[in-house]
C-alpha cells in the first residue's frame, strides 16, 4: 500500500533559513547571497574577539568594527526584496574596500588575502545574479592585478611577516574558514542548483508533452460530438441508431467536461485560488450521483458499476460537495478507463472521526514501478488496457491529491497488477451539529 501522509513534496529544513523565514519563496541566488552575508558577518564577529585578544594594530581593529556594523546593515536591508540589488552592489564595494585595505595591511601576496580571494570567487558564482556576477568578478580580478602591480613597483610600502609561524597561522586560519563555512555553502548551492535545474527540465518536458496531447484529448470527443450530431440531423435515421448516437454524444460530452474541469481545477490550484465551501453532505446521494455520472462511460457489457450497500449512509458529515464529487469522479473515471470486465465498487464507511471513501476496481492494476509517481502531474499510467476513447491528460490523480489536502484529508491506494486497484480518500467528519 502506498499512502500519502499529506506531504505534497518532502519538506527539508535548510540550515541558515531560520533567520530568513520570509525568504522561502525567494530565488535561490537571493538565498545564497543572504547566507553569504551571514557567513561574512560570523567571520567578522569572530575576528572582533580574536583581534582584541591579540591586540592587533588599531587599523585592523577599526576595519573589523566597520565591517561588523556594515554587514548588520546589509542583513537588515536584504529582508526587503526591492533592496536586494542595492545590497549586492554595496557588498561588492565592501569586498573591494576590504581586499585593498587588508592586502596593504597584511603583507600583500605573502599574506592570507590572496588565498581568501581565491576562495571567495567560487562563492560569488552562486551568490550573485547575472549582471552583478560579471561586475564583481571583473572588478575583483582587475583589482588583484592592480595590487600585484603596486606590490612589484612599490615593495617598500609592504611589510614582511615577523615570523614564518605567524604567516602560517594566518594562512591556516583562512583555509579553516573556507573549509568549515564557505565550502559547505558551495556544496549546498551546487546541489540546490542541480536539483532546480533537473526539476525545471522534467517539468518542461512534462508540460510540452501535456500541451502536445491536450489538443488531441479535446479534439477526440469534440469530433465525436460534432460527427454524431450531424448524423442525428438525418430524418431517415432509425430510432435504435438515434439512441446509440445520443449515447455516444453524451459519453464524449462527459469526457470533455471532465477534462475541462481538471484544467480549471489545476489553474485554481496553481494560483492558490482553490477554496473549500463546507456544507452538509448526503453520502448516499453523493455515491449514487457519482455512479450515475460514470455509468454512461462504461462501454463494456462485462463491466458492472456498483454502489456498496454496506456503506455508512446515515451519518452527519460535512465537506465541500463539489470538490469531493470532483475527487470521486476522477478516481471513478480512471477505474472505468482501465477496467474492461468485472466490477467497480463505490463505497463510504465512517469511523469515529473520519469518513473513508473507496473506489475499488478489478482492472489491470498499477505496475509496482509506477506506483511512486502515480500522483505526479502529467503522469499517465503506461498500459495497453484502456476502455475509454481518450487516455486523458495525466492531471486527474494530481488534482485529487491537491483537492484532498484542501479538504484536510488523505488519499492513498492499494494495487496489484492484473488484479485491480482500490483508492482510499479519508476525510474528517466536520461538524456533527447541524
């Protein structure tokens, strides 16, 4: 049994985001930039403590005080999305100022700044947007070249380390900072970018396939409707043929309506406009209405559509009748589509706090290798068994999942290939005092 625990996607807690809770829907580069600011601020805070203990020159200590205050201001500034570009340019200016100041005060290329600069450049690739990335890389590269030129031309303005031990300690400290702080952030950024890229590629492929199939899915029932309505206009048509043609028109009209309803529901879900309007629900009336709606779609004489008479009909239950009907119709439509003989049974059974709706079929079942992805959008079951004129657009189950969550419920299924499938929709009872 595959059971969804109301998680549309696995929620991962990302370190560092707690400070930026309002950033959850912001672009990845903005998030990386924010985390870069936090890391720089953390390094600045540690430097304040260390430099005070070591009693370093006042110039170095003043630079640390300035950096600490400036970075706090940037962190506050980046909370507002419209100031993010300004924050990026200010951070570039801060990097250039710090690079020049510390290069001159910490023995130039003999000091740790050359290593720190090399460690910083890969981080900038992930932290900056396209325009700011080009500007920062070019400016830092030109600045480093200029500093080397100054160091070669005017070596007297640079001082040497008092000892090899001090130089080794400074370089070692920078490497530790890079390995412990910057490198994990780089790995996180790379993995996140790859994941987003793969997700975008898969989504684009699915949407391309969906758009390519959509015209066919609409055209097929429309052609049937138009074709048979033209035949119905023939005055010499026999009554038996007329009834058969009307049945086909009705079938394809319902299929077309189901497809359009799914597209409308998808649009509402995507735009967060889907809402549930809770009211009293008559379980017996709902189940029989679902059965009557699906009945015209059953083309096989060997297929029986059944309402489970052992269902709990007499129960005080509240839900959104329209959304619940859409869920059950989509599940029933899939059952009809992949069941050529046997039965489809629709039922509902109450517990103390929930109602469990079931739609059980004796169809082809869902192959085990497809069960984990069956609720994904634009995902269609790959099987040769299909009793309806159309194979659908791959939206039904994903919409059922979203609508079930909107009703504070759960949806899952149990399936065995070549035996059948049972879908379960569990919803809360709602109020019991009408």
